[in-house]
């Protein structure tokens, strides 16, 4: 007569995850439950028992082979369920206490291995000042960059010529040392970087005399950056792998050239449009005239219509800044300031008064006694 197997535990249900849950989903669920039922947090005896189940469920579902047994209907922790089965065996829930460290601290308690000496370099940024015509039409600008470059003496290895890296004797090349502590939950293994080799697993017996073991040196380099037409103030241009070379000769970071546009004497810029102000005499505004406007790259005739009023704006299409993306250009706006003469000789004043009279415009004559407004004030006071 065959003995019926015991019903396998629902490890998915214990952690509250679905059967198709990812490894990250399982770890997140375990972290949440472990924080709630860990004996150091929850002294309730029932919580202690529940934590055993939670820990066992995580141990099973985080192991691909054990999880496969569960998916096939078995229980890898049950007697006869596989190596280390049973709560008291080598695969019991408390022997896997290291998994708690992994879940809480992202495998901080596990072996991480030596740190690489070669690491990517940092990005660098450079400010570049340009004039308006340069940002409008583009330019190839020379720049000088102070960054870390590969040490040519050791080619990034950090060792003196003819020497090599040596394995750290303190950690045996692992880059970390471990300590074991016994707790009521079992043995807790913690790791920390080796202080002798700083976690690299190797030491430099004889450092390169040029870079002192860093694998890079600082120097000034000359580059040429191509500025496209239409860039604006504050934009950045990326030069790939022209930044800092990383420690140990690692891949260089990027260099960002930040554009700063100098103020122009005539034009102000708003996006791709340009604005300027032009002063015309009162008579030219009244009678009309033709102006010659010097744009950034040409001279354009502009007609001022008779009777133009102060504050009028003339628009010159496609005479602004080229569009950075796409074709075409912005517009140029000419703002007109009508200038009124401040000094007239006797003949000019007479002619102007005659002109006003023909238009039926009454012009009060100023006198040495204070003029029109003074007479108005005197008349008002006398009437009062």
C-alpha cells in the first residue's frame, strides 16, 4: 500500500504573489513581510512562526531549482523533497538567513567580488561665448579643455613600467573580508571592503611615477567644435567621449559646450526673430521715405509709408536667424521711433506754424511770461 504524500505548502500564497511573479516581485513581497513579522520587530510568537514560513517561502521561490519543484507540485523542503530538506536540515529556513541580508540591503551581506580599477570617466562642461552672427549662421570655434587624459607612461594601468598589479594578500584577491556572527537566527555572514586594497583585490607594488597609480593625468587639450546655425543662448552641444578619462584608463565621459550669446549693439533676439529700433525724422514719417536696413548678412531697402505713426513696426520676412531644425529663417522687426525736432530757428518755426494753420490746428504761442498753460492758470485764478 502506497503512502500518500503530504500536501505541499503554497509558497506563492505565503508571500502573496502570483505563480508568474518575477524575481523582483518575490523580493519586494519578502521585504515587505519580513519588515512586518521579523522577531526583532514583532515579538508576537505567532509572528515568529509566520516569519519562519515567510523565510522558507523566499528561500524556495528565489532558487530556480526549488521553484521548479514547487511548480511541478512538490515541496523541496519536505522530507524527501530534495537536498537539505526539512526544517532542521542543511536547507532549513534559518540556514538561509543570509537571504534576509540580501533582501534588506541588496546583497550587501553577500560576496560582491573585487571592485574594477577601470571605471568610466565623468562628463565635463565648458562655457563658450559667441557673437550673434556666429550663433545665427554657425561657426567652427577652437576651444581649450582642461581634463584628465590617459597616462601615456603606463597606458592606464597605474603601474610603473616593467611592473604589474599584485594580488592582495589580505583578502586573497576577493576585494572584501568576511566576518561571521552567531545569533538566535543562525549564522550571519557580513562582508566589508578590504582596507588594504580598498576593495580592488589587487595592489600596486610600484606606482607609475607620472600618474601616481591613477592611470590618468590632467592636461590642456585643443579642440574644434562645430556650432550649427541657429543655436540659442544656453544650449549645449555634446561632444561624445571628449570629457574626463576614467580612473584606470576607463572610457572618457562626454564634453558639453554651453553656448552663451553676447549682446548685440543693434539687434535683440527672441527665438529666431530679430528686433531693432530705427529713428526717423518727423517730416520723414509724415511724408514717407525709404530706409536702408543693414541686416546680419545683407542690406535691405524698407519703405516708410506717409503718415507713419510713432511706435510703428516694419516686418522683414526671413531676415532673422536660421531655424536650428528645419529650413527657413525667422523675421526681422524694425521698430520706428519718430523724432520731433527740439530746436527751430525763426524761419522754421514760422513755416511750421503756417503748416499748422493750413491744417486748422491751433498752436498756442509760448511767451516769456510762461506760455499757454501759464495763461490758462492765470485766467482760471482771475476767474476764481
